[in-house]
C-alpha cells in the first residue's frame, strides 16, 4: 500500500521519497530500519540525557527497607517510608527481616533498617534470624552498600534501650557499608524523631534529583474523608463506662465503649486502640504551685516554636509528668541548677533507684530548681505517649463502636497515692458523653484464623481475655460454629472477677466457643492459675497441637506469659516424648509458622 499525504504525517516531498525507497527494500532492511527509527524515537534530547546522567547513580539504585517489629510500630514506619519513596518514583523492596533471604544481603544497594528492641535488648521475634546472621561470621562484606538505621527501643530508662538498632548500625559499618544518615534512637514517643529520620534519609536519597518536596509526601486524603492516626487522633465519644468487677473484688476492671461513627476507622481482632490520656489536674496544679508559675502563661511545645499552649494545658495534655526516666533527669539537670540533682545523675545506680515510682512533683520537691523557665519544658519533658489497649469487640459486629477492657492501676509509693495515667483518668474522671482522643494500632503479629478447620487455643487471664472476646464475637458474626475453639481464663475470684461470664456462656451454648477452662486463684487454699489447668488437660491440648492448632497468649509478660510458655514446653516434652531441646525446637517451629502468637505487656 503506497503512502499518501492524507494517511501519513509526511508532506508531499517526503511521501514521494518514501514511496520510491520502500519498494526497493528487502525484509531484513525494513526490519533494521524499523528498529533504528524506534531506537531514535526513544532517545532523549541532549538536555534530558544530561539530566539522566546526573541522577542515574542515585535514581537507579534499589532501596531495600527491612523492618523488625514486635508490636507493629516499625512495620508502620517502614511502610510509610516505602510509600514516600514510591511517590518519588524510586525502586524499593520492603520486607520483614524474617521474610528476607539473608544471603541476598550482598546484592543490596541502599539499605534502610527500622527495628524495635524487645525484652533485655533482644531483637523482635521476626528479626532474630537476620540479627544472628548479620552479627555472625557468615555476614558478607558490604563495601558497596549505603545504609541508615531507625531504632525503636521502648523507654530510654531501659538499660538496653534501642540495643537492636545499635547492633545493626555498628555491624553494618564494620562490614564496610557507608552510613548515609546517622542512626536515630526513639523513646516511647517516637513519631517526631521517626519523621525527622525519614526526612533526613529522603533528603540524602533525593539530593541529586529534581523531585519536588510535595512528591515525597503521601498525598493527603480529601477533606471529606479524614484519616485519623497517631498524629491526628479521632475524638471518640464515650458511650459506656462500666465497672466489671463485682462486690468484694480486689481489682477494678472497666468495660469502655467508644463511638467510631464517621471516623473511617476500622479494626480486626487482635488490634489495639491507643488513647491519649490527660494528666490528673490535681498533680498538674501541685506542680504549678510548687514552681510558682502562672498557669495561663503560654509556652512553646515543639522544637520549631510554632505551637504554643498555656502552662496548664501543656502539663495536662502535652507533656508526661507521671514518670521519670534517666534521659529526662540528665536533661533536667541542665535547667534545674541544683547541685544535688547534678550529683545524683553522676551515679547511675542511685539514679535508677530514684526514678522508680516517682513523678515530676517528686523531682521538683526533692531537687527544687532555681528560677526554672517554663519555656524549657519542651527540652527535657517528653510528650505523653498514647496508651494501647487490646480491642475486646468485633468491628463486623459493631461497625460504629469499639470496646476496651481496662484494669485500673492504683498504688501507694513514696508517701503518696498514685494511679495509672490513662486507667485512672477513665476510672475517675471520664463519663459517658465525654471524649477520648484515639487511633487504631494494627497488630500484624497477633492475627486469628477464620475457618472451621483450624483449632484455636486462647490463653488470657484477667484483661488478657480482651482480644479473645473480640475474636469469638466476630466468629459469631460470621456464623462460624463448627470450628474448635478453646479458652483458658483465670483471675482471682469466680464471683467478682469472671469477666464477661454471660458472653462466654452464651457462646459455649451456641457453639461459637467449643470449650472453656477457668482458674480462680483466690478461691482455694492452693492458688490455681491457667497454667495448672493447661497441665491438667495436657494430653488433649497436645492432641490439638498435632491437629494444627494455633495458640494465642495475651496478658502479663513478666509472670503469666513466662509461666505459660514453660508449661507449653512441659506439655510438648511430656506428651510428645521429646527432649527439652526438641520441645524448644517444636515451639520455635510453631512461632515460625505463626501458630504461636503472643500479645504481652
């Protein structure tokens, strides 16, 4: 078919030349010409080529983001960073450390690590193997790798604060990798430091590109669909605030129902709700009086100085004043001008002993500052961290509500009665109709199966039963009656502390809960706990494990969780006729397969 001016983009002279040339070409010549034209069409003009050359080294490097997460915070930060890099058209790989093949580490180009620290300076469960590999003898030389580390460590008063991140940072440097941004260690109130680290890393990675700052941010959601989060909590109305504990109980456990209507928030069984509490107004007033400050005077509450609040509001809603930390005392000493405090921080053991059970009022009573400037608060007080509670309801059953089960913390120490910041506020000052600032905290390491074929064993004494209430309520909503579900619950007294007794009885009756074993430690001469009930049912419990059961443990980490873990080892060793080493390996395998999950605190 001959070219014509009307059916091509060529003028008359060009059309004539092409019609003369094309009939003389063989197939090989036509193919070569077609390839040549395609290649020249895709080639960039000189100015663009120069720009590509300038940015090619950084823009073509793959960025690998690895996270080690115990409660989901590190994973959330890693995903946020990944979103921002993708918005800048950067090639990324994101993975939990246990899903990353360690031997591929030598192929990594830019490596960003976000990790928590667990227990006594240990890596999180999903970072153990990677940690062992990197710090072991098999780790490769990483001379061509660039890296940066964000470390979440819990509380700066801990002896092994942010230890896992420190381990990774030091070891990567030893292996020859180049640090592109300094490691940042985050306390409980980690968000601001994490954001600073992300911005610093992004600046380095994009320093040679023309990407606009707006492209580095996750696009904002439309105003009509706000996104509520840690930095933008939802003001949830309190619908119910009920004391679950019966007459004569030694405890006070409250059931809280909050409205999520129009919040766009959702959750799954196993997730947590975080609450930003307010400090006790009596404690706030005592601090202000002792320092002889004007409660209405305004002060900055952030480093940039752009946000200001009255002293009253800052001490009530912004700064944590109920807990002392090593870092706080060290910073405060620079503003207090008190020799006794200066001497205290020089002795680590005495300082550690002092901060236990004391608050800001104790500090200013014991080490009265000289002319303390209220504006200095932001430099040595940390922000109030949100308190997280396991959700005890099903979103499918209650799409506009969320329920919590909260134990009120009260104690007496150093001559004063004290209580937990959030639990005390809810027990003493929050009524239906009031509001609490909240956000949903995802818990990717505590997820339940929803089918009839997987047996589920749940161990949750006291308020640890909360996520299991949400799980069974969701199974009821999904009409999952046929599965095998087994709950071990324990508390002090049957009459006063059997939390949600009617709910469990109804679910047992209707088939959503297969069986339930309870232990009430103060109802008999010999204290009976959930681990004793587990041992009594050892044969059947092990049989469930052989059938593929998943085990979930929620509650106190220091005592209950350790005892339950040891009991599981005993049962596996006894019923499986295994050695202690083999029983450990068996339980570790369950962890690897996500069949043994814990939410402990």
